[in-house]
C-alpha cells in the first residue's frame, strides 16, 4: 500500500486526472493485490488455464480488492472522510482504455471546465505516484516485492495522510525477455513512450494494444492456445489463456532468477524451456485417453458443452420459438 498527495497528479491530462473525480480529495491510497505465482502454474505447464483468470484476475479485481476497499472506505468514513473507492474496472471511459484513443461522440462534458465523462484513471501511474514501484519496459508495473505479480485498487479521500516517497530504485534491467516471449510481438524493442509525472521521466515500450489483445487470447495464430473450441469465459476473464507469457511469466522468472525480488520461493518457477504448440501438426489423443475413454466408449463430441450451454436447466433450447410449458 502507498499514499500519494493528490498534488502529484499536477500536469496530468484532464481526461485522466482523478482530481476531477474528487475535487476535495487530498490523498490517494493505492493498494497492490498479489497475483499468486501458482495461479500461473497451470498455464506454464499447459495443463490448466482456469486458475489464472479466476484466482489471478477475477478473485483479486472482483472479490478481494473491493472487499478491502469497502473496509477501508468504512474506516475513513467513520473518521469523517469522504472516500471514493475505485476498482480497476473498465467500461464507461471517454478514453478507450485499450487503445488510449479518445472516443469521439461518446459523451459530453457537463460543464465548461469539466472533462468528458468518464475520466480514466491510469492505475499504473497511480501506483507509481504512491511509491509502490516502477513501470517496467513491458508497461507492466513492477514492485520490489513481487515483480510483475499484482493488480491495483485505489481510493481518493479528503483525509490528509502522510505520503510515501516515490520509488527511486530500479527493478527493470531492460532484458527484453518480455518482448521476446510475447507471442504477438506487442511490445516494441525499438520504440518507446516517455511521460513525465511528478518530476520523474518514465519510459516504457511502445505497445501494440490490439496485438496485446490477441496475445491475451493465445497469440495471433493461436500459438499459445491449445483449445480448438471457444474457451468458456471465467468471470469475464476467460480469454486470458495466453497467461501473460512475456510480460508477466518471462519477466517474473527473470527477476526471480536474478534474486532481486523480496518474495522468495523454494523452487524456481521455470525449470525447462516454455512449451511450443504447432497447430499444423496433428496431435493424436494420448494413450491415457485412448485406453480409458475411446476404447471404453466414454467419449462425446466437443460441442456437447456448447449445446448444453444453450439449453436451460430443463434441457430446452433457450432460442426455441415454442414456449416451454415448464417455465413460460
Ligand atoms: S522482462 Fe526484462 S525488460 Fe521486460 S519488464 Fe521485465 S525486467 Fe524489464
């Protein structure tokens, strides 16, 4: 957790300045929620993909962070301080949070001096301003405790709190493993972006956000996606099957092996080369599947799940025109 005075936002573009959300706020409290290393294990092994989107994403953004924010907000309100609790949830911003472009025709300002709703707060810059770490070359936030393994939530409050100093250390060593391991090449190795915040010049790689979107879903050509059918969504994060191959997994492994992170483990995360997938080659069922399922007749079509999903609990097709006597 780190605290920044709101004045550290001085110079921020109006559309991204949280002082327009809470003009009376004096302090911003930013909290980092650790992504458990084990939530990436199944993706690293190529054998279980749900743990990362559920425990590494949704459980933090949708359960743990809001509960903590709720408690903190209650505490501050009991002390008489208005507090705006903010989750890292996207939806209504006038700036597209993926591309960073302004959405023409999306909204109008409600006053001459006001920005267009909704203002988009840059959580990684917020974490930097609160002294939690630095933005790495990959643009993923790195902390001395966990490297790239955390998500953020924050609150703006009119309580005047003692600020934390801005982090002046160096975690990212520009090893470029993030760029090398990103299956879609979303992280440029040659072009960078520079911004100045609170008197500090920050620099990170120029990102191709749409390539990043493809990477999340397993790569441009499904290089990191072993699923042949539409993968079910998990709490809205179901497509995170790329498992942040470069920007989190490669980076984390590198920083852990360098010994620069405070969270130490008894065994290394990666002990062999990351697996590769070649969709042009046929992959016959394993011996286990052949012996225990195919030969015993315990086999069904992969679309059975989709067919099941389209039906209600009574087994009736949800799209059917005819009324269902049990529920209509
Ligand atoms: S992989 Fe290397 S270059 Fe990329 S963010 Fe991590 S430390 Fe920096």
